[in-house]
């Protein structure tokens, strides 16, 4: 696990004998020191055209494993961020073919597979990773990102130099100067597609690699994609076979992620996913040591019983015999850490969930741990969110074996109508009609429309000049533009609507929010490596192949309607408590700050000022002032989430020293 930074000059040299000016790799690495406090290293090509920097968090091969890595002939050089699993077996396989390893680090696998398979080497890697490779022979530069975007990778071109890094702030050390991308901010590019808040800075899409040639051409290629079965073809497998298939693959995913040369913990909430990981990990460890215990870490929102899962997490820990560590967090704690959290995630946030996870990661590090396992990715594959239920109900599931879990048309229509009424009562009929995602381009899904509204400022927050130039906020189009036309066609014609929703979630919201706000960025802020068994790609591919009604059971054997993650519950039944098994999904949510309490009022007064809004250059001060007053006096939840985004932008403006936008 580490952070990487790299550059590649795409402009030709002035003459054959000239060298390229050196860029400050050390300054760039210093900006992401928390990603790798244990050591660092650099490589610069002889003519200075390419530079690679690496900061290391030692997890595997503690005494060795230094990067950058170079092949035997010193013609290929690489930096790798992340964790590659099953590396002992794969190393032995490569050594049998004549490869000589300089370290015992898993990262070196990428270099050797590249030697054998060129750009197809990515197919051989299993885990969460981002990497940069300089091929001296071909004068070619490559960067790549894992299948789900668990590890970040940003890039830009500035003054004739291609730059890439694990975090945007590292680009500053290479000479990049930030500017606002107002169009991206208005249309929620940081969450919905592969843009950022900053002009010309992009994310490598999950499952893609990018090549920069000697002549400066840039090509982005996809090496992996999710797929789902034809909704009209019945699955030939039995339900029992599917349960076993999930069981075996979850165990394998957890087993591979238990391999570490340092102590390892588990983030434990009151939900199925983390509880299953804790139970399975304990089961696997006790096969070798009957007295083995896992270290479980949980957050407790002490001022709000509604959101506090500390007690149920503690009961789960007792059930599996884990050592339980609970972090009490107050609203004052979250407000006090808001600005630092935004600096690390590098984009706006509309809730304090990410601050809670930021504090939990610090708690783990303070207890002497570097590695944790966490449950991200389960809901996105097993249909775990309530927002997905309406898309499940849009059409019958004709693919489920023998009609398993399938609702009658009457049951399905009734549940669908009830959901529509519930949405209208909560959100207001005017908002329900405002579906961002055009049905002609997608499946009629409303799940992502809801997510788009949650993370997108309404039009009244922007100046009239901005909306005249950039248009009204339209996150739905940003979501769809992030996908290719072939995928959009499959979603409309081949996949069940809920599978289309899962695909959209996994390609946008998962990497851009869950793996950022609640994943890598706030974990690595405290030098913590998080491992995500549910994003093991062989497991995900298997779950994707299952019929919707096996994942979200329309009507289970006990007559319960819409039993979420049914097949996972069945597969994990031996490892979890009955309480967890029967509990309805509760998403991780930090409590909303109380406007009567001084902390939220103080930070609003500090950040949302006329001067700070003017410095942004694209927001409407009068509207911001009205909404700030609304939050202070009434605690209106919609105004509150929007003001968190405004405050986030003010933090980024200050920390990145961004000049005011011109339009």
C-alpha cells in the first residue's frame, strides 16, 4: 500500500542532446506523506523525460519491497499502489518460468506480468491497485486502475507534461496550478463521472488503463467490465448451488485478504456485511489457531440512538469472540474534523458520514494497526439498498430458477405503487417528477436520480451567469455520459432494470463516493490500508451472474417481501447471529448536526462568508446567506446538506489556493 506520483514529458526535446528539466518529485511525495510514512523512493529516466515517485506503507515484505521497481534489464520501471492477492502462488508460478524477483512484495507481480503480457498484464492482477509503468524500450508511459476504482489515480496535462498521482494535491509539487472546473461542479462530475472539481484533472475510470506514446498521443482502454445475464433466460442452476457458490467465494476472498505481515483488524458495524467478514475471518483463523481472535473496531454516535450501531456491533463481536474496540464520537468531534476530512477527499461532501469514518481510521491507527477489512461493495452487488427495490419491481424476474422468489404481477404492482407513494410523501411530488435520468437513454431508474440530487447543489445556489453558460444542474446526464453506448444498450434491452441500476452504481457512485469518501482517502489519511472482500472480482462476477430474485428475494420462504441480500444471508448463516440475519438493512449514516449546538453554527459562520463565496466566483452569495441562516435557525435537512457542500468548496478554495472562477 502506498501513494504514487509520476510525470512524462509529451513535448519533444529541443534537440537530440538536450535533457528535460527535473520536476520536484520529493515535494509531490511530501504532499501525500500519510499514504506512505515508512519509506519513499524515486526513479528518473536518464534523459529526464519520465519520473516516478513512491511513498510506502509497509504491509508485505517489511524489510524489502522498496519502490520504484525495475526489471532485470533495467528497461521497465514501475510504481504500484495497493494490494495484489494470492501473490505467493503467483510468484512461484512466475519463478518457474524463469522470472527473478528482487523482493517478496506483492507489488512486484505487476512488473513481471507486464514483461510477459504487455498491457494485458492487468488481467492477471487480483486486488485493489493503481500503477504507473515507464517502458524505456518503447518510450511509452502507462497508468492503470483496479476494476472497481478502490485505489485512486488522477491525471492531467500541464505545460506539456503528463502528470499522474494518487491524490490531486500531489500534482501541485510537479508544478500544476489548480483552477475550478465549474461545469463539473454544476453537473456533479466528481460523483457522477470521471471529472474532478479542477479543470483538466481527471480520474482514470475503474477497469481502465491509459497509454501515453512517445509522440504524446493518449489512449484510454478498458480491460474489464461487469456484465449481467439475459433477463428472459431462466438460470439452469439450483438455488442451493448458488448459495454454495457465494459461500465458497466469500470465504476465498476473506482468506486471501488475511495475508499480512502486520496485525490486521476489521471495521464492524451493526450490518450483515461487516458481521459476515468478522465471522468468516474468525472461522478461517481458528482452523490454524483455535484461540485466534480478530480485532473489531466500531464507531458509536453517542448523542443519537437512532444512528448508533455500537451496541449491536458489540454483541456481534462477542458472538464471534472478537476483541472489541469502540470509538465514541460526538457531533462536536465531527464538526471539528470536517475541514481536514474535506482536504483529504478533495471534493465536496453533503453529510458527515465521511468525517465519522475519518475518525474511525485514526482510532485504528492509534491502536497500532495498519490493515483493516471492511464491507464496502456488498450492497452494490447483492441489491442491498432500499433505493434499488423500486427498480427490482419494475419488471418480473423471468430468469430466476423455477420462479424462486418471484412475485406475482399483482404483488409486484402493489409493492411498486406503495413505494411510489412513500417516495412522494417523503420527497414531494414535484421532486419525484424531476427525474434527471432520461428514460430513452436508460431504464427508467430513479435510484440514481435520488443520489444525483443528494450530491448536487440546486440551481439557485449558482449565479445567473453560471447557469446561463453551463446549464441547469443535470447529474443524470453526467452519470450516463460516464458509460459507453454498448452498456446503455444492454441495460435497456438485455438486463433486468435492477441490474442496470447496479451497473450504474458500480461504475460511478461506488468509485467516486464510497471508495473515496468512505474508503481509500479517509483511511490513507491515517496510513490505514483497507481491504474489501466483497470487491474481489471473481466473487463479484459470480454474484452478477445470479438472477435478481436470488439476491433481492421478492417473497422468501417465510412470506417476507423484498428480503434484501437473501443469498448472502443464506451463505453467511453459519457465521452471523440471528439478530443480524433478521435485521433489515440500515445504511451507515452519521447524525445530522443540531443547529442549536455551537459547533455547527461556529463552522458555518467561519466558512460561509461573503468574502469566501466571492473567492469561489460561481456561487450566489444571497442564496448562501439565506440557507446558512435557515440551517442555524431551523436545522432544515436539505439546506444543511447543501451548506455542507458549500463549506466543502470553501475549504478546497483555501487549501488548494484556487483563484476565483471567471465564469
